[in-house]
């Protein structure tokens, strides 16, 4: 077990709930109280500011957006504890953070650095009081994390995931079966690997002493966001399409896995119907692979996605999917840089996709000032959105 070295440990009781209060939405959880230990790894961010113009962002009528937490470098994947603590991963940085709104004013005011010197600790997941963090090749566990925010330590749960950095950063989440789902991206733009663990979603039983991952879904190039449908229990996930086939081909995908061992096409087929010019003849026919539930646009880089289950937003958003599109890097005219809502027609398909937030990209100048990464619902039904370019986390509320 590795312990963070603190030059001094100041014990400071922070009483009160971590849950954000809002008159327009009801909390799904009862308020809880706990004591936070504040040490040298804690920074007060209550007065932190960000040089962004929120007036440039466009939202549907009745919705408002504000900055929930500034000064969160390379804010990536999000997860929430039962008490409302928000944990944040990094991709280009080496840290994992915990953020707390200790006075329940709708903004985070304390940032704890839980670990440093990690290798792309992008993935974070919370279960039974413990925080799990995914590096490229390791799964870490921070036991009883909320009781040890000021003096955190971790143990290595598993360290045999591939070392390849290309698409090696991970989003993780616990499924309804209690297993931790861990993707392993393709170690390339387009290639065919002999090791089935690449281009997959695995799952691992972290409760075992010596856990071994099993492949749950095949043919997944690079998913950095997934969630389970509260109605059907099916696993839905975003998948980033391959590069270097032009501006408009192939589409990135929103997929749904209804059972173990389904294959979603990569590297043979893309967006369900585009045969790969290099590897298409090495695979089977189009019908052998699961078709996407929705085509999300070429090069838009869909990352985090969540089903909305809160009570704050209008009922038309209930159980619909919010998707953060991080934005293109190799398109002649940029695409993505939005948050959208995908509305289901049934448990395996999407009826429509609509813009929810736009404005991070100026189409005319092609300048970008924000890149949404992940979405996370708060207990009051408001929605957090991380931004790894602006180094902050937004909060979206509905005022009606």
C-alpha cells in the first residue's frame, strides 16, 4: 500500500451535507453528515475563477449553466460517492482529485489531491465506500476514501492490463452485477490484434483476492463512457470511430450490449455499414456484427454518457442519454464540442439526437475554448460536465 506523504496533517471538522441544494429539484438521497480530514493535500478553491465566457454557451430554454468548480487541471472522468463527493480523473496529468461543496451553495469549495505520479489515471468509480482508479495498466483502490481524504492511501487491485498508451486511458464503472467494467482500447488507429483483450470492454471482480478480467464485449475501438439503462439493464457505450478515412467517414457510435461476447465490428466494419479498406476482408459479413444504436457524427469524439434519472429537468429528459462530445482533432472543419441528448425509441435504438449545449466551438473562426469530457448527475438532479481544456466543471440547472 502506498501512502501520500503529508508534511503536516491538520484535522478540521467540516460539518454538513455534501449534497447540493436546489429549490427546483428534489434530492434522490437523504442528507448525510460526516467529518472531513483536511491535510496538506487540500486546496481551497472557493474563490477560484476561470477565464471563460458562459454567455457563449447555448442551452434549451429554462436551463442555466454555471461553474461548479474551477482550477481542476485536466478534469476528465467523474464519479460520485453516496455523500455527494465528486471524484475526478486525469488523462494528460497524473493526479486524482476529490471535490466537495461543503457549504451546499451549489459550487465546490475544497479540492483534495488523492494521488500524484500516476499514469493517465482517467477512470474513477466508487463502490461501498471505496474509490477505484484506472491507470493504463493498473486498477487502484482507495479504501474508505471519504474518511481519509486528508491522508489517502491506495492498494493495487490488478496490474496486468496492457501497457500500450495508444487508447490506453480508461473509463470505468461498476455494473448491476457488481463487476467493474474496464475497456481496453485498440493500440492503434486501425489494426487487428491477436490478443482479444484489445478493442474490448472487460469486466473484473475486484472483490476477489486475485481477480482476472474477462472480455465482455468485442470489436470496440475506444470507449471512454458507458452506463446501464435503468429500464432494461443493458450496457450502452460510446465508441470513437477510426481516423484517416476523410472528414465524414466513419461516424462515431452509440452502442448497446444486450449480452456477453457480442462483437461491434472493429476493425472490420465501422458505423455498422462502412467496410474497412484495410481489414474489411479479414472479417465476416456486415450482419455478423452488432449495428450501432445511433451514428453520432464523424470525428466528434463522444466520451462520457449517462442516463438522466433526476427530478430537476423536465420529464421529457427522464431516462434519456446525455453525451459529451469532446470534439475532432483531424477534421478540416471541426466537429463535436457539444453536449447532446439521445432519446430512445426502445431499449436498443435511438429515435433522435438533439443538441443540448453548443458554443464551445466558434464555427466561423474555428476557435475552441472548451472540450466537454464527462457528465455526472448530482443528487438534486442538476448535471455536472467536466472540461479538460478549460480545467473546470460546469453545473447545469433547470429553472423553468
